């Protein structure tokens, strides 16, 4: 078991509305169902997931400010903020924790504006278009990173 295994699963704007959003892009799960599934995925990988969602940009910024002592890694799906929020980008940089960007839908094959991510280069990797399975891929990447850190310490 890793000593540092706390993953903050952070969802941004409109993700609480999953279940009401276009299932061809986002699948059939409600937001609660998605969080429950990610919690199970994390347990299977010996990670401890904690969850946060907000529709208020400043709240997400402040949450990231306070994260350093509370988490060892971040799984971040900022929703539409991905594409333009430099405030969230800067706050993620301040958090200074290993992070993975996740999108349920395949943002690269949708509208032009979704191809831009202002957080991508701050993240270990971006997982997009795999639906809920993408969260497992992201958790595995974070676990690998924390395992590597543990060897280096
Ligand atoms: C999303 C993709 C974004 O473009 C969109 O604005 C979302 C969800 C995804 O998970 O596919 O709200 O981040």
C-alpha cells in the first residue's frame, strides 16, 4: 500500500448534471453513479478518492489553493472551463500536485473550441473519449506516479 495514496477527484461546471446531458457524448450514468464507480475503481487500486464538484469558478480555484496538504494527486475534469479558464490553470499550478486531465467525451473530435485545453501541459496525461473507463486509466497513471515518487523519496 502506498503511503501517499489520496486522490482528489475534481469536477467542474455542469458535470453535476450528468444523466440529463447528451448521452451520446457523456453516457447514461448520473453524476452520483459516476462518483460511486470512481470510488470503487480507486479502492481496487488501493487509492483513497475524495470528491469535489462545483459550478462556481472561484470555488474551484480556492479548492485547488487548499489542496496541497490534503491530497497526493488530482484527477481533474473541469468541464467547459478546460477550454478557457486561465484562473483554474494558475490555481492548478499553485496546487503543485501530480494531476491527470479527464474527459468523458472525445473532446478532440467535437467542436473546434473543445480541442483547446489550457491545463493540458500541467498534467501528466490527458484521457478523453473513454467514458467512465477513462477515470480508471487516470487513476492508474496517478498510482504509477505516486509509486515512482515513493521510490525516489
Ligand atoms: C467534458 C468535455 C467538455 O468539453 C464539456 O464542456 C464538459 C464535459 C467531458 O467530460 O467530456 O462539460 O469535460
